[in-house]
C-alpha cells in the first residue's frame, strides 16, 4: 500500500492511497467521514485521477513500530494494545462497519501516550481477513515483550495461542485479556522460541542470568527475613528476661536460699529489671539505625550510593561526592612588584572536568576585582544548548536514542512548555552522526529555519539551530 506523510500548519497526516476508485456515497464511506468513531483515526477522503487518498490525522500520536523501536512492551503496554483491538472491533460492530477494512500493521496503529488510547486506520476498499491480520500483529508483538515481566509474557502467549485457533473469536481475546495471573498458562519450550531474545541465549548466558537472579534473592530477600526475625526477638527479649529473673527469685525464696520477701518487693524488682532491659534494647536499636553495617556499606558501594544519598541522582559520574581535590594556590611576582595570586580548583561533574582559575591582583595591600577564567570542556557527549542562556536545561545525547517532549514517563528529555508536544521528536545516534526526526508534533520541529517533514531523518551538523516549537536550541557535537 502506497503511503505518504504530510503536515499543514498545526497537523500531521498519514496518507494512504487507494488502488481502485470507491463509491463516496456508500454507507461505509459516509459513516467513516461523517462520524467520529472513538477508536478510529479521524480522516478525510480526496480523489485524484480516478483514485482516492485518505488523510488520517496523526497529530501527537505515535505508530507502534516507532514507539517500540527500542522500548520493550510490559503488561500495561500489552493491555493497551490488545484492549484497543477489542474496542475497535466492538466499535466497528456498533457502527455496522466492515472490520476487514481495518489495517492492523504496526506502522498504521497509533497510540496517544497521554490518553493511553490506541487508534486504528480503517481504509475503504481495503479488504483483508481480520484473523490473519491479528495473527501477524501478535507475531510482531511477541519478540517485543519484556521477558522480565512474567505476567506480560503469559498474556502475550495466551493471546497468540487464541489467535492461532481455528475458532478465532473476539470473546476468546477478551477472556485472555481479563484473566487473573494465576489462571494463565506458562508457555512451553517450543512456544517460548517465538519470544526471541532470552530464549535464544547460549547456555552460558542463561547460567549467568540464573546466577544473577539467585544472587539477587540472596542479597535482597534474605536480609528481610533476618531483620524481621531480629525485630521480633528484640520485642519479646525484655519480657522474657524479666520473667526468667522473677521466676528464679521466687524459686530461691521457696527453697530457702533467700529470706522471705514481700510480694510487692518482688513485683517492684521485676518492674525495675523490665524497665532496664527495655532501655538497653532501645539504646541498641538506635545505635543499629545510626551505624550502617559492613554489609550495608558494601551494598551501597555496589549500587553506587554514598552516605549522602543515591548517586543515581547524579548519574554514574558521582566521584565528586567521594573526593575533592584541594585548591592549588600559588603566587607570582612580576617586574613591577605587583603580586598576583592564582587559585586553581578542579571539579568533576557528569564525567567532564572543568578548571576554574581565580586571579587576584595585590598592589600595595589593595585587592582588585576578582576575575574567573573557565577552561572550555574538551570532551563529552553531544548536546542541545539553549540559545537563551539559562532559559532551558541542556539536553545531553548520551544514549543511542533520545526522545524529546513534555510527557515525563515517555521521554528522555522533558521540555515543559505548552507548545511542545507530549512526544515531540527523537534523536538517534549512529556511527556517522546524530539524526533528528519529528514525531508528528503539533507545532513541528525546525532546523535552521526549515520545518522538518514528517518521518524525515535529518543529520545534525555542529551548531545547527534546532527549534522544538518555541524551545530554541543549538546542537553541539
């Protein structure tokens, strides 16, 4: 099927070209164009040279094949996709539309990440077996599933198994979709091969993963059991010690080893012993909280943590929390007798070293104005730097794929401006350079004043001026 992408002032369109002329007065076409069917992309139809084109509005929506190009599908993603399929089948039945005209290829299924809804294309004149289309969709989805999400694996397998049955029915898909986790079947060895990645690993790689899982259980689950047992013991220990001592005193009195004591004296002694035991227990508990154990320290070091918090806040290069070089101060005397004091301080942040030098001139005991000289950064990742200093945060392109937008849970770099789309653009790192692509944003992405076409990959050059709507940046290699 011939496709094309276009955009006007504020909209992006996916254009599908029909192979034959259609009857625009037919029920199917009039219902599609004249109504807003919830799970179908809104569209309009234009004719040209005996053929027709359908314009689908895809503004701020992402195709499945692009959205999950690098990202894996978890249980929520599968529920959204399969639930969207169930919804569109129910909508087509309600509006008496032909479900065989649905286009279920991943590049023609679009997701609105903020609404959490899936939209489909319905193409007049396109008539395919819906069962075969859905089977192909499930085969595309299986290798994309996150294998660490066991519920997602079982859901994906269950829907695939249902799709391959001869008696394919929508109710079977709904049954799999709403099953409880304990009701799902575990995939067999042959069926697991369809899931790709982990199932095709070498035996050594599988052994390594299994050892990692065992180690994870040892390090994370065992301490919880020990701590709970220790806490329970500390709670009952004072009472137990007091009862033992009281019983011992009573037994010694009865046997004549101790002179007869009043009951009140015995109870008072027991109460004092109990209070002392509780006080000792409280002090030990507080010391345990304040002083981390050696195991906790080693675990923090493995996870990259410091005593001041989680180093994940600063990334991998957080050495500046552990070590700081002392400033180097030296004095130089020039011919005119004026002394100059230079101070050099080195700091490490984000893997880049910056050197600051302060120059203080001293003449006859009077200090002049301090000047700060910063050496340029010699190495680091490519980045987008705001053209208005301090207005926008710098975007560092450290990963192979960086998604830019204002939806925090779907983007790597968040630009919180109302004109920026939820998922606005993406930057892919390749061997030859960085490539920028607009992601069907409403207000578009511009490079050096030129608006990028939908689905266009532009290779960025050093000091290109890039505008994500009103967010103005400069690209630096």
